[in-house]
């Protein structure tokens, strides 16, 4: 069972695992509740003395104790959206001429600058949303980075889930800074299927690398070695922009020069066979995505792409079976006190 849950599955929404923290508490409550009971068991309308079938009844008592907790744990695992890489790769072979794309989106505090309306981050999310919905049959993933990076959504064909993660993108849980190297390196590490010939990273940032242990050039070499093409987009107007700054009095907006390290972004794109773009406003950003969309056309269209990578059915089925077992046992065999 442990091998089924851990070795064969990855999880799209691992934050649900926090719900498992209360399992020891539930088990403690159940044990305290059960150890205070005394009496006999009733089976099919007749009373059975505890001493006559002691071993079997003790086993049943523990079964009643554990079943609700097992059902709860299975529900949490299902909510975590499990998926199997093996299952997805087998289905993905039918679409092996598609393109794998990772969006690496800068969500640092400066992306809240208001030179785009309402700010850079919201416009970047809106335009990326339209780009995703315009693709068909390509696996697309999402990496968010600031001073550190994490995979918000592994490469998937479930665009609805991907867009949901994209629209929720924020930097509040990340260390502040702009770690372009870590953001790019994290994106590159998501390409697991070597049979896919076309692998693309679209990296968006509004600043220069000022954080992280991996330099942009190290991450670029990593991408180049794996045959991954990187399109870089510098987002921000020219001149000054009202940008949020953390001060002892809280976050305030100040007019700060827009400083995009275009030389680094150009080097990343050139060395990986991609292209650098500069977005000064929402319209230019849309045009950039249209250009990338035209450059990265699929060679073959497969009608089998519309599959959901999340596979919670196994967990839901086991939970349902255990739930009905609990109902059956409770209606046929139940504990009663002597005075009942």
C-alpha cells in the first residue's frame, strides 16, 4: 500500500497532505473513546459474550477504530490529485510530435509595478492564459520564481488545472529577489521525456539576476545540453515605474527605474536557439506570445491529447469500498453496553 501511494504516484496538489497531520490526533481520540467502553457485542439480533469470541471481537473492534481514519486518509490523497508518470508517458507516446512547454514566470515584488494595468504580474498572467488556451496537444507546465523557485504545475495536458494555478500565482510565500538562474534551472529540470524532440521554456522577468546559487549562464548551459530552446521576455516599460518597495513602514510604491538585464536575457536565448523579446505594454506582450505561438507549431496533431493527468480514482474507489464496509459492519455487528 505504501508503495502504491508513494513510489508509483506524484501529486499535483501536495498541499492537501497537511490534512494528514490530524490523523494521529484522530487515532488518539478513537483509542481513548474505545478503551472506555465496556459491554458485549451484538450480532444479527443476538448478544454474543465477549469471552466466547475474544480474539475475533478484539480484531473487529480495532477494525472499527481504524476504518474511518483510513477513509479520511484516502480522501486526502485523492484531493492531492495523484498521477502516475508511467501512465501519462504511455498515453503521451501517441502525441510524441507535440511540444513540451514550461512557462517560467517571475513573481517577485517588482512584478506588481503599475506601469502595466493593473500591474505587470496580472497582465503577464492574463496573456499567458490566452496563450495556453490557444494551444492544443502540447504539454505545458508552470514554474514560479522570485528569490527561489517552485513547480506550480508539472507539464500537463489539463489546461483547466494549469490556468487555475497560473491565475493564483503570487510571490507571498517565496523569498524575495530575482533568481533567474534558479527559475530557469527549475523549469529545465521538468523535462522528463527525452523522446519529445521539441522542448521549450518561456522565461518572463522584469529585472536582473540578483539572487540564488545558480547563475543564469549555468542554467543556460543545462538547457543547451538537453536541447531545450529558451524564449526570454523582458517585461516593463521604459524609464520610471511605480514599484512596490518593502520599508520599515510596510510596502510603499516608489518611482524606480526599469532595469531589465537584456544582455543576459539575450545570451540565454541565443545560446539555446531561442529568441529575446521586450514587452513595453500589454499589446506588445500579446504580440510576443503570438510570435512564439507561430514559431513553435506542432508537426502532428493527435486526437488523444485530452486526458487528465490526475488519477484519483484508485484512492476514491478504495475509500468508497471501506466506507460501505463500515456501514455494513455497523448495521450487522455493533457494540452495546450491558444496560442497553
